[in-house]
C-alpha cells in the first residue's frame, strides 16, 4: 500500500508540473472592431474583406450586429483572453463583467 501511495503522489506531481496553469493575458482594444460569439462569423467577415469584398463584408457584419451574433467593441476597452488561434489570427476575449466571450482579430488588440 505504501508503494501505491508513493506512486500516486509522484504521478500527481508529474501531471501538475507538466501542465502549468495558463495565465490569462490582458489586452486593450486598439481600434473599434466587432467581436462575434461564433468564430466562423468573424472568419467569414475577415475573408470577405481580405478578398476585396469590403461592401459584402460590411453587409454581413451589419447583419451579424443587428441579429446579436456579433457586438461592437470600442477602442480602449480592457479585455481578458480566454482562447486563441494564433494561426488564424483570432483571439477569444471577454470584457470584465460580460456574459459572453467574443472572437476578434488579434491585430485589433495590444498588450496592457
């Protein structure tokens, strides 16, 4: 039984050391932008804009804002990172006290 306890203690220590708690990064929104609950919506808006379809991207963004799928985020707002996709250039952030986190383009954020 003593060996089982010792083995369990070593296992717990190894797990704790191999997966350190991730600190939440704080950011300031640099420019007014939109954030969307659904990651695919912000990706669609960005893809349209990047492909030269700015008018279509504006219509899609306005529709998403009107239906509540996305929200306007003002410049200067402090937010906390909850998730990210560095490859896609997206970060999921939550303003203090907000009910939901929103996906935004990482380029719209600056570190505090």
